[in-house]
């Protein structure tokens, strides 16, 4: 069983002599449902030269993607 205990000034048993630590909980359920709620592309498709240049600057509203 995994166990983690945070130590920061917002916890009831905060110990200032120990290093500060935090816990983060991420709920990553229903990612398929999120994807299915996005708009589906339906037209104006055209062939482009395959390239990975500029891949990190694409946004949700990019002209290509």
C-alpha cells in the first residue's frame, strides 16, 4: 500500500524542522468522453508535406493540425 504525508503550514501536524512537501491529486478519468465532446473536423482537407517542424506551436485553432 502506498502512503504519502505532506508537510506544509496548511496541514494540522506541520513540523517546521522537516522539509516542506505537498500532495497533488489529478483526476484523469473520462479522457475519452472529453475527446468525444470536441468538435469533429468535417471539410476543407488538403494534402500537406509531412513535416514535424513547428509541431510545438500548434493550437486548437491552427490552420493545420
